[in-house]
C-alpha cells in the first residue's frame, strides 16, 4: 500500500496493492463480499480491515495472475480462521465465495492450491 514506492522497472518491481495502481476494476464477486461484510454484525474496525484486505488483493496487476490468486487465497484463509466472522456465521461462506471466484476466474493458477 505504498503507491509512491511503486515503479515499473526491468530490474526490480515493487508490487503495488493500492487502488491507484489497479489496472482493472474490482470484480463484482468481491464487491458482493464487501457488501456482505458491511451488512454483518462484526465491529466496524474489523469490517474495515477485512474489506481493505479483500480489495487490496483486487488491486494486484492483471499481468501477474499468480500473485493475484495468492493474495485472494491468503484473504480466503484469513476469513476462514477469523473469530469475528465465525461469530457472525460468515467465515466459511465468505472464504468459499473467494475460492469459488478464484477457481472460476483463474483455473490454471488455482490448480496449485488444490494439492
């Protein structure tokens, strides 16, 4: 989340996970999850953290689908293990929605996570 430090170079590339670096809009499936988080009973500060984590994954460049899938899978894992989302009854549901999106959108990259 340091867009000022992001520079496209041949030698070294800092991966940007900020909306100013995004090269495509957030997927509707992820925006649906954002709406589900916002409608939940979890504390607002936790909502903000989860939403930022999810949206930051979507800001990853489309030219590196492996990185994007990695980010989404990390967020899915974090959601699944979240106490706040578990208490709200959303941890498994939201985690699976992310996995379903990744599997459908990035089937080749997703195969690495099926082992």
